[in-house]
C-alpha cells in the first residue's frame, strides 16, 4: 500500500458506524482520517465505487485452510493463513489441537517462525490438551492431559507473547490454579471442551477466564434447572462467547439468541480445518482422520464434527443476510469483538490510529479486495 492513500466512494462500516458515501485516509499503514463530504488530498486515490469498506476480519480460532493444517509446520501455517486472508481475515490466532507436549513444543516453534514474516499472525491459541475426555470432540484422546506442572512449563518456555489464548476444562485437577497463573502471564483463558456446570463456570470466570470456546459445542446444553456454562457466560459482561456460524455447529435460531442475548460480546470464529477454502476429501486433524463431504467435516466415525470448513466472510454474510443482524453488529462480531477479547487496541475499528487492515465487499457481502497493513 502506498504511504498516503485515500479510499473514496465507500460505505464505511465498523462496530460503531455505518456511513454512506464516505472516505478513509491511510498513511504509513495506519488510518489517519475517516469522514464524509469533501475528501482531503492524498498521494493516491482508490475509488471503491460504492463498495462497503470494513476493518479486516479477526479469527480467534482456526486450525487451517486452503488444504493446509497448521500442525504441519511454518510453511503450512503461512499458506493456510493466506487462504483465509483472501476471504477477508487479516489477523489470525493460530489454533493448535491437543498433542503430546513435545509435539506442541515443535508446533509452537513453527508458529513463531511464521509470525516473524507475517504481521497478520497474532500468535497461538492452544485448544488443548487440557480438555475433558468426555467432551473432547475431534481431539485425540491419547493426547489429553491436565494443566499440570509439565503443561505450565511448556507455557513458560514459549517465546514471549506467542501463546495468546488457552482453552481448558475447569473441572480438571489443577485447572483453577492454572487459570490464575495463565491470566497473570497475560494469556487469555477460554472455558471449553468441558463438563463444567454453572457454578464451576462462574468460579472459573472469577479466576480470570474471559472466553467461552465455540459456545454450545463440546459442553453441557442449557437446561432449565441445570443451566450449564452458556448462561453463566451470557450473564457476565467480562466474557466473550465464540460462535461458529456455519449452520452446522449451531442452529441459526439459537445463534440469533446468543447474538441478541450478548450484544458486542459474541465473536464469530471459523474453527476451520484444512479443508476451508479447499476441496472435499480426506484430511487429518492432529492425529485423527477426517472426511469432508459437501463442506461438512466429520471424523471417520461419521458422527463427530471435526471443525468446520467455514471462512469468516461467510459467517459475516450469514449474520447479515441469514440472521438479519445490522451490518455494524455483524462486522463488529468479526472485528471489534475479537480484538477486544484479545486486548488488541490496534485493530477492529476504522478510526484514526488503527492499523489499515481493510476489506472491500460488494452489495451481496462478498469480499472484493483485502489490504493488510505492512506495519
């Protein structure tokens, strides 16, 4: 991107605004002005011809794409991130499934290599191995572990700032104390793949957990006498709820309920595996075999969902077109909400000082073009 660029002729949409016939000025990779009416001069003009301009999308939970699994090394990470970037995701938290700790160490090193050359790679989300065996989903049961001293040593040994988020089940031995330590290290803790009831979820939140991993999936359902984790998260403004909006993981009517019950606290995620933005066929997720048919990923048992083949642009389009959310709310759920969940004040809005990670959309909410700040 040129050092001084003016985007004109745009509908500018983020979590706080929906401006017709607006403009955005970018200098040296940062947004410097946003407005309507007469536009300032700039070294370069980009006329968007009425397209919608939004912040770049932020995916907190994704395992691969474009035929590449993030467990397969730095090159696979770079290629998978690029596949999602073509669909508007400009910031990616690389999610790793449960694996033995020595394997996770190698995978963490690969992510560190990849993020040095790609400013859109935010770090790592460890989805495991500290998960409930009863709610493991598509995680290798032989790789599961408690958040014990060996796991915490892995976290301490990682490159500073590399591990940004950890999903764990709070009922595991030592889990509540582990939450306290992880939070003290600046790591976001997500409750997920869990048998936790309402009371234990509340305790985990009070210890510092601030996310719910793919809400309603791999956890107890909402009961009228035994509410479980989801109502505990819904009623607490400190918690962000992840939502896989693909029509498979959560029924659209239930997804609408979540988005309505927790405005500005639901983060759209993909939980995508390698088949996202790629073809049906046979894949691997960690050490498990996956079959993708008509875009639906299942383990070889033919029953267990093995992540999604979703891209985040499709989730935004579904939120607007399928669920009837406002453009600001739908875009915010894939930009400002995940940015806030990570404590990232540099992304997620079209405001002066923010990174110029931008996406242009057509009238049908399909991605036309993506710009990634080089800073």
